[in-house]
C-alpha cells in the first residue's frame, strides 16, 4: 500500500480534502491538497502586485516560486519561499486569486510537474480538479466526488461561519457558481470526470459513509 496512488477530483464543497485526509491516515500515505499550491501562487501574485490578467508574469512567478508541503494530514503546512503561509492562503482574497491563476495553462503545467515531484518517492492521496485526468492519469484509484449545488453551498457557508467569515449563504452560492464556471470552462485541463473514475455523490452521505464506500472500491481497483 505504500506506493498506492489515489486521485480525488471534484468541485468545491464536496468533501475532497476531508476524504483525502482520512484515506491518507488509513493507508499511511502522503496527503497533498493541490489547491493549496494554487493558493500559494495566488498569494505570491498578490504580494508582488502582479496583475491577475498578466498571464506571462504569473507563469514566471510559478516557475520561480519554492512551494513545499510539510506535516501530517491533520496538520498540513504550506511554505512559500521559506515562509509558512498556511493561514494566509485561506483568505477570501487569496481564494479568488487562486481561482484566476489556476486557469492559466502555463501555471497548471508547472504545478502538475511540482505535484508529481512532491509524490515521486512514496504513495499519495491527492485531491484537486485534474488529478485523475492530468497529474496521475495512471492512478491506482480514481474518484470523482460530487454533491448538489445547494448542499455544497451550505457546507461551505457553515465552514466560513466557523472561521469567523460573516457572509450570506447567497454570497457563497454565487462564489461557488463562479468557481465552477472557471473550473469547467478553462482551456487547460478543465474539471471533468476521468473515464475510469468512480463517481460518488455525497449529497446525502456522511463522511463515514463516503469512506466506507471508498474502502469497498480500493481493493477492486488495484
């Protein structure tokens, strides 16, 4: 199991990271949240005052940035150019910047190479939007996680409230709709289900139910 590669794809708010962390603990695998890497690039773009419309400059920032992940699945830290930016990359401003830079083809290619390098020496659980289609097209297990838009928005809204972000459910719904549009319409590796991925709709499932379903899937896919 130490070389097992599990790819988890799907839109925002479906529970990809929660599932990924559980599976990483279960099988003693490295957990990588690919979205955190794009958030780090979004943060660096804002820090350097590069315009979010300057694709070539952002691509260059991506190629020169030193991005590292450290810690266990429940205490994952991301470092950008030697600085721990774990909390900084979770702000609404950085989230919006990340969703923009993630549409740039050159940025996505650079991140794909970085993600592969991060997981070269061991098995990994990785979540994102193009893991099973681009990063690890030969992954042992490919999962595509979905949930209804209303359920996703409510989950994200409750998370925001717990973090002290005072926003309306309607605002969160609009944010998710815009993120979905960018993810599905971008030219570079848009969000799609890999042909050989197992689809799981978590709308009416607890995390325990989802994990139980995945544990049934893994032996048959290896």
